[in-house]
C-alpha cells in the first residue's frame, strides 16, 4: 500500500504525519488489496480568525475508488472522522462483493 500525504498552503509537523500514517496502516485489515491512499490536509480559506481544517482521504482499490472529506477545528479530528467514514465504505463494499 502506497501512502501519500499532501498538505496545501502549510507544512505539517512530523507528529501529525506519523499519526496519519499509523492510522492508515489499519486499512489493510479491512481490505488487503488497497493499492494507494492519498490524504490531503487543507486549511479552509475563510475570513474569520479560526480556520477550519479539512481532511480528504482517497483510497484506490482495484476497480474502485473511495473518497471522503471531513471538516473540523483540528486536523486530527477531521482525519479521524474521514478515516471512520472510509472504513465504513470499504466494509460495505466488501460485504456486497461477498454476498
């Protein structure tokens, strides 16, 4: 599984990227055919002082692509929400294939 973490308009610290990489390794338990995972971390371009943090996860499996997006006040919680959503999508797709 190839993992690619991209940040848009800022530089992520090592703690954040290690946290994301560690969580993404768990995806293999839900589907062992994952080819590539792209994570995009963005700051929402709003005018007020507290900017929302956006996490997008794109998972590539043979013949399928999963995409989820989540927004909150911290990258960790945005990523966790998106991660939970993509796990649900992968599980649902696998159940449909085995049925």
